[in-house]
């Protein structure tokens, strides 16, 4: 409601992707309880689609990649340098495999 018209128009355009069809016509419904329930459901559906559009920004499903500049080699990138450039969720996944006091052997998979 407080958003500028341009932003609101863009938001409504993106909300069509999450809509669940046409709104239910509640005028012909005579039962007050049913009418109220239908209006409430429509309002919840609208709020859910609006929050889904706003949450699109937070999705980081696109895979990233390293791009070396010039003659630089990607194997020279340090984890500290990468951590400076990634988002907060990815920073939480960083761990250290530095094991002191001798050679250790282990199997490591992405699933854990």
C-alpha cells in the first residue's frame, strides 16, 4: 500500500506466476459463514503469493562459478578470498579440514 505505483505494478506482474487462478466471486454466496471463509481464504492466498514474490530475492539456487582473470589459475584461490565474496548462507557452510598430529584417512562425501 505504501509502495510506489511502479513497484506495486511490478509486484503484481510477478505475482501472476504464483496466483491460483481467478478470484472467487463471493457476492452470489448467501451463507455468511461460507462467504467470510471464502474471503479469508482469498486474502491468505494473496498474501502467500505476495510473500513468495518477495522471497524470490533470497533464493540462491543458481550455481556459481569461479572466473579467473587473465593468466590467473583457479586452484590458487584461497577459501578466505572466496568467503569474502559469497553470501551469508554459503559462509556458514565453510569448514576447515586442517588436521594436526599426523596423517589421517577418511571418506568424505557431499551428503556428509
